[in-house]
């Protein structure tokens, strides 16, 4: 039985949302990555849908950007809503 996240998660939606969040900061990806505590190439792979972050990194991302986990993975349509 698949979880709700597996059924609803779209890596391209996640990558688009993350890319938009990074762009909205007005900072370079490398600066955002450093502030989050991940390598710049790793953030780049997340933003281009080439890699999916683990839960630890997802939690860092939602904290940094002040959005809900449900929103960033595409379950909720509002940035602050939860499923």
C-alpha cells in the first residue's frame, strides 16, 4: 500500500516550487545552499529535479523558506496549509 506522499509527490512540482522560492530570495543558489547547510551542487540538483532531498533536508528547506512540508512536496496548494 502506497502512502499519500508517494501517490501525490511530483518531483517536478517540488523542483519548480523550490526554484521559485530560491529565486524569490534574490540570492544565488550557492548562498542559499550555504545558509541551509547543504552543498550548492546538491541544491542545484534539487531545483532541476535530478535528486530528491531526504527528510532532514526537507525540514531544513521548509524552515528556511517558512513554508509547509505539505506544500513544498505538492500535497497542499497553499504554502502554509497542511494535508
